[in-house]
């Protein structure tokens, strides 16, 4: 089944403890992206990747890192999480940069 | 940067009613997509519609790129249509960036 998977789906952590949210797609898509969703603010793009080893900032990249070492994976790294990074995070992929996006199930993160 | 505005912000319908959701954008865009987020949080793409009109069952969408707006029509609404509808645009000249509107929250009552 064609899909985008994220792990973990739920995470509670404490301020400053490094964490990684994984994202993987099995559709051979070139483009992948991370978003965060907050009440009243909608979805905002954090980082995106047009292809392997090519990443770029979205609208809210501060406090996040990404890497794209292989086509199928696009992990989101929070080196030192803070409470303002408590949010619902979505990973998405598409065949190319301008194409229809397919979203993962979301990761709900709480930073205490 | 480009602004994307959706209206109305909230909508309550009786099952069977029709509705029109609007998405306005402030600058030229490469393309526009409509998504539905169901009450469980899952995001599903509905339409990829840079211009023109598309239909999928009871849903249809029209984008008039020259006038910078898109419309999503829902006919004979069902309770399963409830959720949040987002439009998102790709900025012209940058196919990587996707800007979302704030969404329209739809509640369909039985």
C-alpha cells in the first residue's frame, strides 16, 4: 500500500532532550516536506526537500533540523526541544515539487 | 509573502445541503490544492487544481488563477464531510514552498 509513515505517533518529552521524528514514504517520491499544525495558525511549512541531499527552509525552520540521505526517508530533528514546539507535525511527499501531496498520519508532540 | 485567505471560517450545515468554500490568494501561484482534514486528524488531498474545474463525486472545485481565487463545492453534504477544509498554494517561482490557508471548519448535522 502506497503510504507515508511517521513515528512515533505520540510523544511526550521534556525541554532540551533531543528527539527525532521519522518519516518514510514508499512511493519513490522526490519531494518531501514537514509541517506543523497549531490551533488558529493552520499548517505551516518547516522544511522541504526537492530531492536527496537537497533541503530548504520553509516558513518556520527555527529549532528544527532535517536530513535527506536517501529518497524514502526525511527525519525531523529537534536538537533542544522547547515548549513552543508542542504541536501536531505532519510529513508529506509528492512525486515532484509541484505535484499533489500525500500526508502521513501526524505526530502529536508535547514538550514539558 | 503571499497571503491565503479562506472563507467562511466556520460552517454548519444540515445533511443534504449544498455549500461553497472560498480560497483567495494575494499573488500569482503555480498551483492550488484542496485538502480535507477529518475529525481524526487525517489529511486527504481532494483536488490538485491550478486552473479550471474538476469534479469528484459530490465535490467539485474551480480555480480562476487570473482573479486569484478558488472555490470548493460540496453538494448533498453528508456527516462524513465534517472536518476542516484547507486550500494550499505553491508560490510562483518556488515549487518547494506550500502556503496553507487557515481552513474552513465544516460541521454537517444529521
